[in-house]
C-alpha cells in the first residue's frame, strides 16, 4: 500500500497586512516544519509564544476563531489561513506572526493559497494521517445545527438563513477536493453589515475592516465596487470558515458535514463533541484516491 505523504512548504515566505479586528499592521512568515509538527503559530512579538493549531486551544469565537495558549497568549482570526492550509494539504508548518491576529489580506483564503503556491509544496517522508469520524456527532444550538457523519472522504452541505434581503437563505455544497476548494471556496470573502460596523468600532472590534477585506452589506445591496465574487459568496465564505475551523482537528476529516447556520462557535463545538469520546474517531493513513491511482487503490485492498 502506498500512502499519501505529509506536506510542508519548500521555503519560507511572508506577507503583511492589516488585522481585521485590531487594525494594526501585521507581518506573517510561513516556514517549513518537520514531519509530525502540525501547524504551529508563534507570536514573535510575545517572547516567541507558541500556539499549536488545536481545537482545544480555541478560546473565543465571536468574530473569528481565536487561539489561546496555556500562558494566556492569544492569536485571532486563524480560520482563513487554516482553510488555505487544508486546501493546499499542508500538514506541517511554522507560522510566525508579530501581532494579535493573522493578517486579513482580502478577507478570503485566496491570498494564503497564492502564498503557499509561491513557496512551493514539499512532500515529506511520512504518511499523511486522516481523522476518520466513526460515529455520527451532532451539536444543536437553537436554530443552528452541525452534524458529522462517517464517510470515506470529506464533504460539506451548508445552509445559511439571514433575515436580510441581500443574503436571505443560501446554500453551498463542497465535495472536498483541493482544486474545488481553490476555485469554488477560497476566494469567498468575509462579510459584515454596515449598520453593525459602527457598533463594532465602538466596541473596539473590526478596526481594520474595510471594503478592501470584507463584503459590506447595506439594506438592499453590497457596497463593494466589484459586487460579489460568487452569487452565493456569503454561503461560500461560511463554508471556508467551516473548513478552516474543522482543520483545527489536527488532520483532515473523513466525514460528511451537514451545517445549518454554522459559525465559529458551532464549528468548534462539533470538534469538541467529536473528541469527547475515543469511540467517535480514529487516525489512519490516507491512501491515494481510487479515481486518480486505480492501480494503487486495487493494491490497497490486499
Ligand atoms: Zn471568515
């Protein structure tokens, strides 16, 4: 049986940009990491505090996904980068950040995908592990609901239902392939409502938010000059968030995800419910997909 290998990037690469919530300029450097490292953030401005990308370090989920390590050091807005790492199938990476959150870039995952592709992707000498969901897991919170059901690959059906005429009810389906992620999901931007922005500013949030890094919605339209990137960009961004948040499991999931009105809190709750019992999951090496490697898939049955 030939397993799929773990991956990192070929060489270090960096970017800089404003933090969506802090409004400060932040530099970020991605560096190759050895087999078995996982994704590890470093706050280089906080004594090189380490924050592994782990679901149980998620501390806040109100306006993004924030990690907090055992020493109380935070790093916010990790979800769009995590989605890009899922889409590029990166297992091991050091991410150095000199501020309180990952830079917003354009509010989507596409700039991070571009960055990773510019650095190049390097195969490593150990098998890649997937996290198989063995039993259905469901979290319900009022109208919101997320279920993970056992499957041999990763797919998500997602529905959002906003009481707003510009968004209203939208759905997005994703079959889990990296190419599909790049073309169908990665460019979907975060969004906000103009009347909420003033309230967020007053509360000290979204200080870096602008038409450069978010879709801004008013009563009857979006304010951004170019309009939307996808007809259902709002649902696709929620998909992006869901993919990124679930990659905090530490490995790609083998599951079908059904998400109704999900948010960062619900996504994280799904992982906490999954990991609540050892019976719910198991790690296993990923074997090449039958469609792309038929001869190896045949051998894998032996
Ligand atoms: Zn988002």
